[in-house]
């Protein structure tokens, strides 16, 4: 049976363009240029933007500060997707303005989960046992 192909890592160009798009989105959101009641007074962070290999699709991972009103913020970003795409096109020099997709950033939750695992008694016991073996 054939093994499924592993996902290709992003190219340097994808990473660079993703970072440019992230900066452009962050700037627009920080300046309050999107006039939507759900975004008024809400600080939205954009920790990552992943680009498709053809650079025509940008998936922006977003998180409102404090994690409150997530659904409302995602809905507001979807409603204003066309405006945001135009602003990104003005700020980032690309042949095509990428379509924008917004997703909730779960990296903070994942980091907290890993921290909790590392602090668990079972892991602490294993680390201490490993230290005793190293000293022997």
C-alpha cells in the first residue's frame, strides 16, 4: 500500500508573503479602519497568516484580546472580507490579491495544554527519574 505523501513545508516565498499579509491585516485592524460594530473597541491579533502555494489564498489566524466575542469577531471579519482584501492588495505588491479566510488561532490553547502536561506529576516523576539515572 502506498504511503500518503507528507505535507510539503511552505516555501520561503509563501512565508514571506504570509508575513507581509499578516502585517497589512494587523495594521488595518489596529487603526480601526474596518467599521463594524463587532470590531469597535476590540483588539484583534493576527499571529499567523498561511499562504497557499499559488499565493491566491491566505488563511489568517486571528484572536480577539482576552478571547471574548470570538464568533462575533470572525463573523465581522467575514462580512468585511472584500474590504480587507482590497486593503491588503494596496499594501502588498502581488500579481493577485489573495482571497482571505479567517480562522480562530488555537496556538495559545495548545501552548497552555503542553505547559499543563509538562507540569503534571507524571512528567515531573519521569524527569526526576531521568536525572537520577544521569547522575549514577
